[in-house]
């Protein structure tokens, strides 16, 4: 059972996947109520600045350091219909590639005005927008020390658990993308491109900050099972 | 029947070891949001109905995973799913790898076709090293699932016990999840 546009669970080039992936194939079952329902999040959980990472952790109104960017796009289903009320949570390293996290071993400095997380809920046309700074690339142990391409982690809740997604957005033109084992764990080369935010100079923002466009597609109720049956027989 | 899809769904990527910043920020000392999502699946759980679940997620070396996040999703005691309750978010302890969940025992689930499923809690697991989430279910009664139509004719009868927690009192449950080896938990795909 392979969905070629989704990453392999076991991809030895990404070393920690070797001991963190099951040895048996997952059991394909029909989804039931628990998959076609899910938690909904109301806009009243949001503060005004939750989607502005330049300011949402600020001390005394000072901005986070780094190249200011906005990241925006639409969340849609597989048929291209906009998905409203999708909760998006993002998290990222600071401009120097360091996370505000006790387990980040990097000795790069923290930015006292940068927390590194944000939230937003899509509007009726599926639109979302974050303001943030461009994260730095950072080294991590894999096959020796390797470098993660610059990325922002994205977590999304659609209207049912089937649509739950955690992914990462990379930045157009980053030369580290093509050697990243996490990206390369996706067998379909074209699908890898879907994770790359595209430079977007179209939006005239009064603050004139650099834009990236990243659209996200959440799956629908079509079953992996049936697609597979048909392909295989 | 396969419907034509115009787009493929965006590929998953690992949540990485620092998922707490975005998902449970207070653990990393970030307290900028109004509330932490999924801190309890139900408000005001009475002592009477409360159950406690704890456990660890073991990797292929049999080491507990200390940087995982588990989201749980369940119906209420009558088998009904709601939009604003039944969801929880738990992370495994940085030192011990243990997760803990206080919730209520869900009722039997009534399916669209009228059949009834034994009660369970959905577990959705992400961590560093997992390119895609792992999905499993904690059921409560092994005999119940052995006779359930979904599992009846499958060749994995001997592994069904991996979906059942250990309990002595039906109030405190230990549900360990094994990613590999003889005790490998059954994971689902839809
Ligand atoms: Fe990261």
C-alpha cells in the first residue's frame, strides 16, 4: 500500500525513521465516525496578534530580528473547494536557526523578542496569513551532521480527523531542499514541490515585506483502500 | 467508485523534536495564547466517571520516545461525537517518556449503517522520525473486538491484544504502544 505522494514511514536516509516506523503494514479499514468527525476551533480562541510572530512574543513592542516575511495561501480540499475554519498552528526556529526549546542543543543565541509560534483560523474562502521572520537553517545529527533547509512547521485541523495534517513549508530556491532526507522520503518527485513556498511579490503590503505563497490541500473521504485495489488489480 | 480528484493532498512531514513550541507552547515557557488546546478532553469530569490512562511509546530499540505528541479523539458515554469536546493533546515526558490522560470511558459507537462498534479512543501520534502520523485505537475489551465485524476475518487475531490496555480496576489503565517487535501495536490507515 503506497501513496506515492505521501512520505514513506521508513526511509533509512532519515536515520531516526528506522526505529520509529512499524515493521508491519498498517491495517486498512473503513473509516467510521471517529474519522469523519473532529474537534472544531472557534475564532474566539485567537488573540489579535497570534498570527504575527514578529510581535506576538515581543518585549516592550520591539520586533523579532530577521528578514520579515509574510506567508499566506489557501487551504482547500482535493477538489479545490476552499476550507474555512481550519485551525493552522505554525512553529519555527529564529533567524539564527535556533528554537525556543529546552532540548535544542544549538549554542546560537535566542532572540528575546521571538517565541516562534503562531495560530490562525482560515476565513470563509480558505485564506490564511502569517507575518514572521525567515527562519535560519540549522544542523542536526543524522548521517553525521546534516543541515535542515529553512522551514516552517505547519499543523492543520480540518473538520474531521481524516484531514489532520502536520507538514513543513520550505522556501523556494533553498539549495538545502534537494538533499533533505525528510523531503526525499516522498517518492513522488512532483509532490515534493508542493511543500515549497513560492516567492510572492504580488501582494502590495503597506509594510512592504517579502511574501511567500503556500497553498495546502487536505484529503477528503476517499479511501486509500479503494484507490489501491483498483491500481493493484 | 473512484471520484476524480483535481489535487493530491499535501504531503505530511515529521513534526520534529520541537513540536511543543507550536502545539503545547507552555511546556517551552511560551505563554502567549489564550489557552492550550486539548488540555482536557471534557470539562468537569466527575470522580465517578473519571478514568486514567497512562503509558509509553516504545521505539524499535525498546526505548521510550520522549518527544512524541499524542492526540486523542473520542465520543461521550452515549457514543456521540461532538465538535467541542472529546479532543485531547498529550506529550510524552522529556525524561521518562510517559504520557497521562484523564478522561471518561466512551460509549459504544453507533455507526451510520446502524451497527455498533465496541468503545475505543483514537490515538494519533507524531514525533521526530515519523514522516507520517501513526494512528491506533485503544479498545477496552478484547472479547468485544474479537467478535466485531471489522476484525473478525482478519489474520491478525493474535495481535488484537495490542489494542487493549492493562487494568486491574477498570479505572486506571496502562496503554503502551510498541512501534516494532513481537508486541508491535496494530496501526490503522483509512
Ligand atoms: Fe524544524
